C-alpha cells in the first residue's frame, strides 16, 4: 500500500497478488482492510480470477474494473485476449472508485513487449476527478 498526493488529494494505491487457492479468505480480508482506508483508492494486481468470478463480486460495492469503464478497441482486446500469455483469461486488474476517477483508456501493452512475463501487462489511463 502506498499513498500519493495528486493535485492536493491523497490517493491510496494497493497492489495485490492473490493466491488462487485462498481467494475467498483474501477477498474478505481486503474488504475489511478497505473499510479502514480513506478514499480515493486504486487497487491493482493479479487477483487470479476471471472478471465474472463470483469471488470478485464483493468488490463491486466500492470498486469498478477500469476495463469495464471504457469501451475502446484496447479494452475490448484486454477482455477477449486476457492477461495470461498462454491462455485467454484476464486475471490482472486495476480497480478504482468510480466516483473519484474517470478512465480514458484501458488495455494491454503493445505486442512487442508481451513476452517478458507469463502475464501480459495491463494498463489504464485514469484521471482523478
């Protein structure tokens, strides 16, 4: 977790990497932790679950998937292609509180840089309101 001052406002950034076997417990722990974090919050990481997985549903009360906040060619590619290099599954996310942020773009890094990891880099161009 880290905080940055952006235009005079403190923004909390949380980076996570969920264990795919402990998802339910980890989600509940993060939700309890978020209750103590002053908004606005950006949650980033490998959550190891598909966007439609019921385990991620509890985040929706506070956070929104940046890939779902824009409808561009790049965001559509990220949803279809996914972030795992060898499978078409998206497990990497940038989640934001929509009342504090707008998303201008979201997608995967360019093809020439996609083989540096077993995950394809995912980015979001996010603006603090």
